[in-house]
């Protein structure tokens, strides 16, 4: 019996939702940079989208997919309940809170730092704390 089904589906659904958002941001970036559309008036919007797109595609999406896939494979391969299911849910919640916590300052224009943490660009501490929560959630 697959007992962690809801946990695995929660990871995959959140990853899918984050991917759809990042997909639209990436398409918008492509459109803005192409000769098909005039350049936007405020380049800050472009760099916000680059930060959000990069953060989701580099941190949030791979972490969610690998965690969900790992939980599924472990339980199905061992054919027994996943040990620490409550801890796994806590890690998922931590990761989700961290992702939202990182994206809010980006959306508000307080953390257009790209996803690479380029040193001269300093963003809101909430962006960095959010990314740390995503990483720590994956450790749990």
C-alpha cells in the first residue's frame, strides 16, 4: 500500500504550479527581449522576472521534484510505510513557506538579485531566508 501518496502528490502539484508560473515568466522575458514587442518602460520588471524565474527553476522546482520522487521510490521500493512521515510534511511546509517568503520580496521589487546571489546586488533578507528555508526543508 502506498501511504505517502498525498505527500508525494503535494510535492508534485506545488512543483507543477511553480513551473507554470516560471514558464510564463520565461516566455515573457523572451517576448520582451525579442524584436516582436517593444521594450518595457521599466527594466526593473524584467529583472524581477529573471530573479523569480531563476529562483523557481534553480531551487524550488528541482527540490520539490526530487523530494517527492524520493519519497515515492523509497516507500514503493521498500514496500513499507515511510519512516518520519510527519517530518516529511514539516519539510514540505517549510519548503512551501520558504518559496513564498522568497518570492514576495521579488514581486515587491525588493530583491531583484538574480538567482545567482550576485554579490553587488543586495536584496531583502526575506528573499535569502526564504531560499534558506527551501534548502533546509530539503535536508529534513
